[in-house]
C-alpha cells in the first residue's frame, strides 16, 4: 500500500486533489458546531467543489 502526501483526516481517504481535500476538511468541524451552522458549511463546501469541478473542466 502506498502512502500519500496528503493527510487523511478522521479516516477519510484522500481524493488526490488538494483543493477537494481542503474543501472536505471543513466538514470535520461539524461535530462541534451547532446544527444551525451546518447549512452554511455545506453550502461553502458545495461551492468550493463546484468551483474546482469548473476549473477541471476548463
């Protein structure tokens, strides 16, 4: 099994794309956040993933 340079937070496997991994790390803080704050985090992560996808599609 090969090691990746990207850490795997909370057991989540690295995607191989640093920008995607960085966006997904925002989800790690949800356990300690009030539920009312979850939507804003989900929207921010979704927007970051959409931006990355748009960049990849060129």
